[in-house]
């Protein structure tokens, strides 16, 4: 008996487990969220925001250094929601592609 393995992984980059706060902006509203994991091309986060696949987001994230996404620091990302999952007690889970990443200047 042979067993076939199918690869359902569609990500182009490895996601790194990172739990940092994120501000989610969409349709004129701001919501707080918490990342579960991210890569240079995608993110998964939890938020109370009500949205659906295709929604465009702005995300403000304090990225820690050492993720392969630059030196770390405050970052503004433009993202597109690809999937929304119901969760138990964490709001909704949001998977999104990162369309643009810009490091924000530090205020001194």
C-alpha cells in the first residue's frame, strides 16, 4: 500500500512565529490586533475587526530585529486579506499578503 503526500502549502516564504501588537486600519476605522506569524510576504493576525477576503488593510507593526525583514522598528504595511477564520475567543483570524512594507522614521 502506497501513501501519497500532497503539499497544500501555498506560501512563497517561511512564516516566523511572532506575537507583537498591530494596529489594523481599514475602511476608516482603527482596530487593535496581535500577530501570530509573519514573513516578508504575508501575515496572520487576530483582531476584532469585521472584514472579508479582498479587504485592503494598513498595518502598523513594531517589528523585532532578526526576522529577515530589515533592522526592525515601526513599520507600515499595506496588505490584502486572503482568508478570514472564526476563532474561539480571539476575535477573527486574518491571513493577508503584504503588498508593501515601509520602515517608519524614528522620532527623536
